[in-house]
C-alpha cells in the first residue's frame, strides 16, 4: 500500500520544484521529475498486444505513455480505451485488458469480483498525482471558493452545511457577474472523477439534477470555456487557455490554496489524489513481461516526464519504488 498524499508533506521539502511561495496564481510553478527516479532500461523479448481499458481522466496520458513505450519496442501494439474508471475492473476481470487505469480506488465489490475469479486481489499502482480542479471561464473574476460553496453549487443535499448557490452573486461576486446563473458541468456516474468529487467535495451528497453530465473530461472543459457563467470539475491535465483552475479552501474564510504540485505534496490542496493503474499480478509469480515492462516504464523517469508534459504531477521516488516492487513476486527494495 503506497503512501497517502497527506503523508507526503515532508517529501515536499525534497521534491524538485521551483515555485512561488505566495498564493498569487500569476507565478507559474515549474515541475520536474525528482532526480532519484530511475531511468528506464530497454530489455529484450518485449513484444505483443497490450490493451488498456478504463479512466477517461488518464486517457491522454495512457496514450502518450503507450507512444513512448512503443518507440522503444516497435513490435508492441497498444490499444487504449477510456470510457470511465468503472469499465476497468470489468475489463481486467474478463481478461479484455491487461491494464486498468482508474482515477479512483477500486470499490470493495469490484475487488471481490476480480478475486472471485483469480483467487487474488488486483494490484494497484500509483502512476501520477492529480489536483482535481474546479474550473471556471477564464474571464470569471472569482478568486477562489470554499468547499462549502462548491458543495452549494453542485449538491442538492449540501452536507457541508452551506447555502444553495445558483448565481455568482450567491457566491459573493458583485458587478456584471452577480446576476449570472451558474451553469455547472460534471462527469457521468461511470467516471472515477464523478465518484471522487462526490465523496470528497460533496461529502457523498447528491448532485443537483441541473449538473450537465459529460462523457469525458475534455467536454467538461470545453463546455466551461464556452460559457461565461460556467463551472465544472476535471483533472488538472485537461486545463486549457479558455479556463482557470480555482484556488480552494477547506473552510469558509480560510486562505485559498492553489491547485499545484507543491500543495498536493504537502497535503494543503483539498482535492489532491493519486491516479492508478490496476494489473493482474498473482502474488507468487512474475507478471507477463510486456505488462511488467510497460508499468516499469510508466513509473520511471522517462514515464514521469511524460506525466508532466500532459499537465499532471510526477510521483515522488518512494511511491515510484513501491510501484516497481509490486510488479515482482518478491520485494525488490
């Protein structure tokens, strides 16, 4: 079991980050892979077909990892399908996929279904860090929101105890935006991002029926960019020039915290999460070489450089090491 994000605060001191120490969003954070991550070493005997079925949040990243891996192994063919995290356990259990990317952890019922067929649980490997972002239109002047306000915008049950928010005036904006109705975008229930946001932002409350459910992260962001009054949630890797990621606070009146790498590592950004890939690894056997080498590449220096290029955040060395060790039938560390 890898380290939780909240326990990574000390690692933030040694992470290779150059960032502004103020909360001003204008100072861009520069993220690089930690020098302790190992280089990927090409080996022999790697060929065949690899199927990836699962998370839409990870769809682009899986595609880029696949392209990087195939550049090293021309005889490998990789198919990537991203229709939601809920499709990964089914595909892994049926054998339709060797890798199952997920933006949430598997539910106990999904683990049980897999274990019932294979006699062991699926292996979970952290592959990237995501700041699940609350996006608004780039011209929206709102500086940030509390989780209570986010709950008031998206949830009908408001388990954080705040008021219902339907206009930007309700969210304390004045001027031209005050009378604008908030148009909210979200994901569908097959999405791990839908479940993570529901559990962590809404305290497992119910979504409003007015939330426009989208089949993918890209369509969420596109919808926000096209609507001045819009708001929605998506992985930080889908950020475009048409939207801005809001700083968030856990409590009303608390300082807003930017959605950046440093704040994910030190545990202050409230919607930080790992992104995962699940694989079928029997506890007393080596994995098939193709799957094992692909996953080793993903958590290597080269794989994590791709993570940064796609807008997500790289793994700390300790978490990368745990992922590599989990691919063996003995502890490699």
